C-alpha cells in the first residue's frame, strides 16, 4: 500500500466543488494534486488553486488545474500539504522540499490546512528531522553563526556542488536541534534573527491531520 497516496486521497475527500485550494509541495502533496486533477477532469469540478512551489504549479497546470495568484483571490478555502514531522498538537516541521516560506504564506492565508502524511511522520516530540530555516544570501555567514548559538548543529543545504536555492532565491540552513520541547518559543527565537526569512516550524496552523498506514487504513486527527 502507498500510505502517502492513501492519506492524500482521503484529504481530497474533504474538498468541495468550487473551492479555492492551496497546493502543497512534496511527495505526499503530489498525490493530492493528482487526485484534484482527477476531480477537475473526470468529475468536471471547478477548482481554482494557488501553488506553494514552481514544481507543484507545473504539475497542476499539466493536469488542467487553473492556477491563480494572490492578486486574483480573496481567501483560500483549504490547503493540503505534507509535513516532515507532526506532533500530537499538530505542530509541524516542514521545508524538506525547500518550499517552507511559500507553504507558510499559503497555509496562513487559508481557512483550513489539512496535513497529509504517512504514519512515520507522526512523532511524540519534534526535532529528529533537522529544522529548515530560509535565510537571505547577503550576510548568510553571520546568520548561520547566530543560528548555531541557539544550540543547533546547522548545515547549509547543497544541490550537488552548489548551494541549494529556494524559489525565492534564498539559502536553506538545516538546523539539527534534537528534541524541540518548546516549538513556539524556538520559532520566535529563530525569526528574531536578522537575515532569517522564516523557518519550518508551523505552530497552530494545521487544523487537521490525515495519516496513511501501510495496512491500507487512514486516520483523521483534528486540532
């Protein structure tokens, strides 16, 4: 069983014809976009969407899902997106795919964020997955040092021999903190550093979690 696909397709069942939908980025969100494309093409649903990355935008366009800009919409009804980790309070670590800033912009401008994940992403305490932090290139070395002083082991993300660049033209620093016992506090500490654009902690943003299991079951957890 493809647990990611199961979770994504279950999440799409919460959508309704005529909605404006936020499209996430990553291996689980991929399956949600595929299912939405099926609704548009087979069931003739009128769905409008805003994408969190160029990759998701290209996938949506290839499926005939109309893509809009923020200038063209008032509100996003539902965003469906994945997570690298999610705890019992539906706090998330996101950004493994490098789209954390756009993902957070879309999610925080949505009436509801549905997180889709396989069972391995559900954790008791966040932090095993290194926390992605998007930083401005100018002066990144100083930003890097200040992140290190917060108690993490940081590493600049690379794309083969070159630094990885986000769709916004910034660097990603992956910060290994270990257990994060105060996600909200750490979020504020990181974002207070000049040069940080945003970080991959999503606090009190997700409203629903859909987990997929290898045995074919799904579980819906509401925040």
